[in-house]
């Protein structure tokens, strides 16, 4: 198992503790299912030009307990649609973490990240060394490695592909045990 490094710019820094991701698209829009429409609404209260500034590969940075509240998927679906490839935060709300990991969306828990970056800095997340390099500033900070099952889920692309891979590996082991025992 090897997660590909994340490399991108800090597209936005959410410095509010207990940030509710529903605010990204607005609570009144949470039931919208059209990802194009959600992407147009994303970040309007924070940066109305966000959709034109963000590039594929960009990252979000958050404060403590990022994702607090009811873990709804539309806001982060909109962010992924715009090209965001992961979130680095001081810490995460457990419900948000579980939901996004199950979608295969990389989350990096990194105490101290708020003091380590500025908006638009280019970062590289190295899953092997558990470090984040601020390429722009030439600095490095360690992060907490995710549990192995979460890393495997991210690598697989989410919960469903992860479970399918686990089932296939189990069938393969049973098949080779059957052949050896024959």
C-alpha cells in the first residue's frame, strides 16, 4: 500500500474552530444534488471568486474540529468537483472524518498547520515520512499518520472499493488454501 503524495496550493484556510462544512455551500442549499450547481455556490460567503482561482490539486486547511456538525456530503462534493484534492486540519470532527475517508477523500490531521501556512502556499504531503513540506516557504511539519485501514480506504478510492478489494483478497487466499490442501 502506498498513498500518492498530495501536492497543491492552499486554496483556502478555514481558521474557525468547529467549522461546519455546510457553510461552504450554505445550509439552505444542502439538498441540491447537482454538483455543477453546488460548485457555483461553493465559497460564496468567503470568496466569491473562489471557483475561478482554484486549480486541480489544491488543498484546504482547517482549524480544530474541522467538519463539526452534521456530516453532509454536498459541500465537499462541490469542493472535489472544483479540484480540491484533500483537507489538512489541526483536527477533525469524527463524523466528518469518517464520511470523507469513506468517500476516499484524503484528510490529514496536523496540529500546528494554521501557523505553518499562508493562503496560496504550495504544499506537499508525504504519506511515507508523515511530513508536510511547505514548498513556498521551504519548511516542514510532521503530521499524524492515519490509521492503516483509513489509509487503505483512501488508497482504494473509498469504502466500497476498499471492501471489494478486501473481499477479492479473501477469495484469493481461500482459493490458494484450497489448492494447497488438495
